[in-house]
């Protein structure tokens, strides 16, 4: 296959990381902003869970269409549209004044978010040779930690003073990221097969019914009960369990985000070399370890011990996530990466939609105790690992 021309790979990676950092900053920042917002508008845990869940409903609805759009019309257009929409609705969130308004705004922010992951993966597939895609994808996914650092340092400080100001600043940062994508992401690359209109094309229905795509869809859904459960409820848990302020919560979660960033970069190297072709063993092993760490976290009553367990959970679980998210680059043809990632990540966003509501209901039902919520997440991540056993072992697509 002809290799795409990529004169500025570092600038391309920088632009994609800038956008993804903002995406993750927004996802993390809302869980901190929800604390003063809930106090100001007298919201229950179930109502704040609804605000966070409706974001993922919008995200889920648009994931598959966004992946198809990236494959059909070009990833760069979808990247820029995604960042523009989230920038606008970040400003709107700072202007919100009722539960209905917050729910609606976060729903449309989720619609904007949906375009970024599949179009980012499509850009990587278009502009990097196959042997480098897993590492580049994992490098860009390390922005989950960078976004967390920004959310729990800059974002937490702004929110501690005025949560509305935090979202105005976030809107500006999204706009800056959009400019970076405009300047540094090259024009969309088309493979010889795409340019040859007579060549057979893979139908979307074939992608949507592909066994491996569906298995990864389910695995990502189960894993995101943990990932987005933590994003949604950890600030509230730490504040209520240990009686610490938002700034202290931000410090703990920022340290956690730094460790997560480092772990993601390390995982990229491991999956590209030591665990190449052994992804099942990697995912199952990390899922079991995370489940055991969560059990320890449930019974921990000391802030330092809980913080250490939290960091370990995040570092190991990001390995599970990275392995699942980069798997399509090894399994599927370049021309359908956007659509396949869109479908698989829809599983993740559905998990993100369900997690805040389910966990909020479990917390309320337990009288404010988080034990049942964390037990639920431990079971979900274990099932995630076991699900990947159903994947067919075959030679990756050329």
C-alpha cells in the first residue's frame, strides 16, 4: 500500500493532542463543577447524574454518524466541527440557570464531542504507516491524563473561585485547539483503493455487523462503567468521604492524571512490542488486577491509602482502555477505521451515559455510601476482560 505523505508528523500529533486534551479536560472538569453547581441549584445526586449522563446520550447518538462522516467526507472537517461545537456549548454551560438548561447544554456538548475520537483515529490511519499507528494512537490517548491535569489544576482553581468562569475559559481553549487543527492537520489522504471508484467498497452494514467490532463495542461499554464512573463521582466521593475541599480534591486527581499520562505512554510501547499479538492476555490480566484494586479501594478508610489505590486503578485501567481502543488498527482496513472506531466507542459512550445514573441511584439507595457503586464497577471491568476472549485470533488486516 502507498504510504501517505506526512511532512510535519510532530505538528500533526501536537494538534491532535491539543484537541484531545480539551476533550478530556471537559469530561473531567464537569465532575468538579457539579459540586458548587449542585449546591447553588439544590440538586440531588440523581439530578447531577442526569446532567452527566445526558452528555453521553448525545455523545452516543452521534458517534457512529461521526465515524461514517470522517470516512466519507474527511477527518479534518469532522475534527474542526467537533471542537467548534464543544467550544460554543462550553460558553452556554457557564450561562446555564436551571436543571433543564444544564441537561440540554451537556447533551449538545456530547454531540460535539462525538466527532473527535473516530476522526482522530481516521487521521492517524491516513497519515501514519501501519506499524506506527498503535504507538501514535496511544501517545494521543495519553492526553486523557493531560486533560485531567488541566481539569484538576487550572479548572479546579477556576471553579473554586467561580465555576462559570471555568467554562468561559474552557470555551476559549477549545477554540485555540480548533485553530491548531486547522493549521497543522494536513488535507485528508485518500488511499489508491479510495481513488479507484471501481474497487469494491466495504458496506457500512458489514462493519456494523462485524463480530470483532461488536465484541469490542461490548468490552468498551463495560470498561466505561469504571472509567466514566470514576470521572463522574470521584470528586464527590473524596470530598464527602474525607472532608476535603475542592482544591485538595483537585491536587489528588491532578497527581492521578500525571501518573495516568505516563502509564498510557508506557502501554503504547508495550502493545507495540512485547504484547504484539498478545492483546487478549494483556486486557484480561489488567482487568483482573483493576477489579482486585477496586475491592481494596472499597474497604480503604485512609486518604493516603485510598489515593494510592486510586492511582494504581487509573494506571492499570488506562492500559486496558488503550489496548481495546488501538486494537482496530491491527484488525481492520484503513478505509473503515473511522466507522469501526465510531461503533466501538459508541459502546464506551453508552457506558458513560449509563454509569453516572446507575451509580448515582446506587449511592442514593445506599444512603450516600459508595461501596455498592465501586463493587458494580469492579464486576463490570472483570466482565470487560472476559468479553475479549470471544475475539477471533487472526492475522491483522494489511
